[in-house]
C-alpha cells in the first residue's frame, strides 16, 4: 500500500504541475455549457414546444426552461465525465515518451500496483473537474429553473462519480496501448467528437433508427446519460403532472429525451441501469489490471 500511495501522490502532483492540461480540462466543461446554452438550448426548446403543441398542452416558461436546462446539464455532464478522463489520463502516455515508465518498470513495484496508481490518480484528478462542472451546472439550473430536491442532487452527484469511474477505466484500457502524443491527440479528438452521439448526449437515442437504438443499448455510457436525465428532469416532470398534464403525455416526453430506455422493447429500470454501469466499471478495471500484469510478465522475460 505504501508503494501504491506513493505512485498516486506522484501522478497527481505531475498532473497538477502541468498547468496547461489542468486548466484546459477545468475550463472545457464551462465552455461546453456556454456553447450548449447558446446553440442547443433553442433546438431543445423548439423540440419541446412542438411536442407540447401536438399534444394540445401549454406550460409555463419556467417549467419549460427547467426541462431544457435539465437536458442540457445532463448532456454536458455525460460527455465531460468521459472526455475529461481521457485528458487527465495522458500522464500514462507521457511517462512512456519521457522514459519514466521504463524507470518505474524496473523498480520493485508490481505491474498491477502501477496500473492502479495510474487509475486512482487519474480518477481523483478527473473527479475534481467533473464535480466542479456539476457545481457550475447546478448554478445554471438555479438561474433558469430549479425543480431539484436534495435527493435529486445527491443522485446526480452519484451519477457523476460512477460515470467518471467508467470514463477513467475506459481511457485507461485504451491509453495503455498508445505510445506517442500524436496517438493520444488523435484518440482524444475521436472520443470528444463521437462519444456525445453514441451515448445520446447530443441527440436522444429515441431519434435514431430502431437498428441503431438496439446497438447503442449495449453501450454502458447510454445508461449513464439516462440516469443523469432522470435525476435532472424528475422534478420538472413531477411539476407537469401537478399542473394537470396527462400521464401519457409526460411519459411520451420521457421517452423522447431518453429518460425511459428500452432494451429490445423491455424498459430498463434505474436500478438495472446502475447495475449495468457498475458492472461495466468492474469489468474495465479488471481488464486494465490484467493487461498490465500480462505486459509486465512479458517485459520481465
């Protein structure tokens, strides 16, 4: 444990020492929130107004702003928890390019311990960013329309924590195979551009074709996004029902924004979503440790 603790402290210090990477990671969620609020807000707003008009219903602007704000915030956090993890996990690659990884490999530290040192340090650094982003997002909701309870906020923070663990485990498994800064930059660009679409953050999965919906239902990140949506929008949907909205209309809206997800026509409950997310984290962390052990044994031969 002493060796693991020393590795974690060393990796965290190196991450915060690189001010460029840290500040770019910290400011990225804020920039995304500004972009989302500037460009996507109108798209989501028009979509909800159109759906309500077709249902013959009207709603106060405060409630509508709460719905749109909840969707924006959940989208931002769903993407940031994974993309920021790829940024904070770059130390693993920098150690390879600088030769520090070779020095660590010939030390008495076991490969599994070294792997967990990178993972826990990256997770700790990423959590600072994602929890800061969550605080900014909650402030945004307080300005546009607050319908969250204390339980909703706590559940939202739990979702952010689990999605950050997932993003860190995923980036650890992928970054292990990268050996140059160019490869890291390319992978980071691909993840930043594509992850938001396949997890349903940029566009609800309900808008995709049935075949693609079934494919995306196998991806754990999809369920993390849905959990965030459920906890940011629960209060606004409850407010709609208290105003006399038919339950069928509310359920249709929940379907349209992926609060309700279906796995081959079977609705997935929140509890099942948590099981899928936690299970995927355990599998990815175990895979990451195994990869490091196997690579360490080969290097020792």
